C-alpha cells in the first residue's frame, strides 16, 4: 500500500507543477488533480480494507533478537527511514512555503549526511545477516569470522584510498569500510559454504552477487563524492588547462 501510494505521490509531484525541479516535466494542473484524486481513492480504499481485514493477519513465529529475521527487519526499518528522509526533504520546502514561512531549499548536503548515518548500520546488518541462522542463533558461533572481517575492513578502508588517491578523506574511509565489510563477509561466507560442501542454490549466488554489487556501488559513491573535481573554465582555441595530473587542450 505504502509503496504504490508513494509512486502515485511522486507522479503527482512531477506532473502537477507543484514541485519545481529538474525532474518535473509535462506539467499540467488538470492532470495533477486527476492523479491526486486517484491517489486519494486508491490509498484511502486500501487503508480502509486493511483496517477492516488487518486483524486477521497475525504472525505466529517467535524469533529471537539474534536471528536472520530480526536482522532483516532491522534493515527494513533503516530503508523505511531512508525513504522518510527523501520524502521529508522533498515535501518540506512545499509545506514551509504553504505555511507562510518563506522559501527554503533542501539540497545535497542534507541527503548526503542523513544517508551516510543511515547506511552505516544498514551495511553492518547486511554483512552479518547471511551468517546468522533463521529463528535462533548465538553470536559466539560467528565471533571469529566477525573479528577477522573487522580487522580486514579497518585495514582496507584506510589502505585502498591511500593507494588509489595518495590521501585519505574521512568520509571516503567510512564508505570503504561499509563496502569492505559487506564484500569480505559475503566472500568469506561463500568460501565457508563451498569448503564444507554445503549445497548452494542459484538464489544464494544471486544474493552474493547482489551484496558484492552493493559494495561496488558504495565504493563508487565514496570515491566520486570525495575525490571528483568539477571546474567551469572558459577556453579558446589553443588554450590548455591542467586539472590534477591531466592536461586538457
């Protein structure tokens, strides 16, 4: 219900002209009112149906705090918090202006800061999740592996930025720590399964590939955000500009 309602809300914002953004296109107030009415109808009807039938949906599974279900739930909560950050950052300027408090702008620094502190615990739980059993487990069962991964993560998060860029920026180290933590644990858990002869399915290898892909994505974001250089220069024919170790003519 929430996911589809948010899709309709996003459609309303970019098509009605309410939001001034580079993502807003084909603005039409009449079309916006139709989308708004459709959103109210769909969301209201869905929530009403859930309120009437919701008491029939019950969970009969009792999971401990240290279980894969609990870690998945924790990550879902963090993803919901990230969604609320985007929603708040998008709608706050509109609400602020409608209340007569003037115009404000919520820019890139707000989203970068909020997402960084939300993604740190997200990466922590994401790396540990596949190692924990369903239903019930004990932390001591994976203590040695977690300590090894922690040491490897701390070393790589400092070593890689220094080797690739000759300088270390704190936020790059944080991003690399998240990426290395996810990648190291994903690879270590896969190696353990293969060495023990545990049967693995294609869905499992898909999960490993997805985790490694997220680690690569975090690495790219960390380096591009902290080491990228953007300059606007005016050049004529024959002029040259040097940026870092590159010369443009």
